[in-house]
C-alpha cells in the first residue's frame, strides 16, 4: 500500500520498445514453472522436480497505440520483439516504486473487435516472453 492506498492504473507506466505507452488500458503477465511430483518406493511423493520456466501475458491497448505498433512492426505486431518495463508508483507523490521488466516480448496474435455502442476500440494482444525480472 502507498500511504494507505493501493496502486491504481494512474500509478502505472508501461514502456514498450523504449516508448511510454499512454493508451495502454491494462496488462497481465505470468511466470510459470513446470513441476512434477517424483515417486519412488511407496505411494507418497519423495520430492518435487522442477522444469522449464515460461512467461506469457497480454496487453490491452487503444486502437491508436495498436496502429503505432503495427507501423513499428512494418505492418504486423507479430514481427516485433520488444522489451517492456512496467513501473508501479509515482515518485513525485512519495510512492514506493516497483519495477518489472519483461524481456524478449513477442506478440502471438493480433485481432480487432468492436461492438455497437462502443466509444473506442480496445485491442488485446497476447504475448510470450523470454523472462520476467
């Protein structure tokens, strides 16, 4: 908590490919590791074995931000390999700063959708990454 409150979206900054993304509407990212119980004699696990670590997530953007990324990717966001920095907090307000780095982010899909009554288009771009630090 920051001075008795939780981080809000206004306290977040997303730097994607070296550019501050003002039209980002949300982000979700996960680091997973394969794990498996190792059985031997008896019917109880003797240990838990660890395997590969994978990183994935999704970024929600306005259409104008998406179109900017498409230009950067020469027509498709699928051509991009970027690093992302997510900063939580505002130092000017005395917040405790937290930073996550997503290395080698590549988008896995690109699609557009808009429905009647919508005031703007929000685009969700799923991604995989090499690591999250």
